[in-house]
């Protein structure tokens, strides 16, 4: 089986590509010179592929990289290109709580992309995933570096909502199964094996990197201001506005409700020491190299 992976240079895309022989993978990204909304380039890249895993996405908007362009126009182009290239199956990695009319451009654009895939006429699987972590992620990476920079961590909201983090290895297990045709014509929720609060995540990570941290509750409006500031100032923001919205409402149940994975495919691993250590970046906090250059 030959698979094309959009967002092939990204976090999940890279891990997915590693499950296949290099000759069976076509990685598509801006780094490979293919824009996500370039139908002709995508169709050429997809030629000879049996399945497309559409993993491309952004969690903040920068310049021309908007939710409209990447999530909606990009998915429309991927669907059209897959049809032109004779691809029979498309997988889409979406977000657990992507939904219409909720006031979040991220959530709404992901939902619009889902609808394009559902209406494509192709065999499809849409995986509505929660928070995915592993080496190169935006969860363990940022928490570990944050607690090594400042010994205080603010939660999102005065009353925390639960999350169910998914190890990237288990997320990729589901993607591989879907690529093989195990979840045909379906939209399913993917959540991790353990439900916990962000404060628990922070304390576990801090303990492993040898830091004592004070976890304090903060109102959602304050975290949204922090998110805007770090989007303006950091190459990879400490927290993006879309992520602040995710954490404020919790990431443990699909919205709207959707089917669960079959029991044989459900992630089961807890947010354990072994999983955290596998996801940790090199030791150290944030520094000047993490700041965006002044324009």
C-alpha cells in the first residue's frame, strides 16, 4: 500500500510516515514544495497512492496561513486532487470538539473540513482526536520547558476541565488501521486512556524534570490575553488562542457526540512516567531563540 501524508513534516505526519517503508510514503508539505491548496501539485503527488492521510493543520493563523486557507481550502484541494489521482480512501485527522457555530474559527474550520471529506464521494475515515503528545508535541514539550523557566504554572479557568491525552504511538496505531480499511465510511472519536486535569499533567512533568512548581488557577480571559501575547512574540506560542479555548471547555468528549473507536483500537496507555519521558525534549527552559524576530 502506498500512502500520501499531508502535513508529512508535522508532528503526527512524521510519526505516521515512520510506520511505512520510505518507498511507500509520499510526504506532502510546504517543506516539500507543495502548497496545501495547490490542486495540480497535490494530484501529481498523490498519483499512484492508495490512500491519503490528511494530517495538515495549524493551531494559529500567521499571514497567509489562515484557518480558511489551510483547513477549508486545503481540504477542498486535497479531496479534489485525490479524486483526480484515483485515490480510493482518505483519512482526516480532525479535532475532538470541532463543530459549527461555536464562535471559534479553529473549531468551525475543522468542522467545515470534515464536512468536505464526508461529502467527497470517497471512502473516508475522520478521526476526531483529543490532545496528542509525544516527542515534538505541544503538550509535554511546552509544559516541561515552561516549568524549567518559571516555577509557576497557570491553569486555564478557575475550575479546570478534564483532558484525555493520547500518546502519538497509539494515535498512529489508529491511523494505520484506518489506512488499512478498518474504519470505512465513519467519523470516530479518539481519546487517551486516562482522564486527568492539566494541573496533574503539569505536576507529573515537573516531577520528572526535577522541578517544584506552583500551579495556580487563572481566569480564562487572562489565559486568552497570554495566548495572544505569545502568538505575537513566540515562534511556537506557549499557548495559542485555539488551545486556550480547547482547555477552557475540556478535551475529553466529542462535540457533537460521535461514535467511539472499536474496543480493539482504543488508546489505553496512561499518562505515565514512561510515556512522559519518551516525549520530553532536551532539558532546558524557554530562551531568546524561541522569540519571533522583529519585523
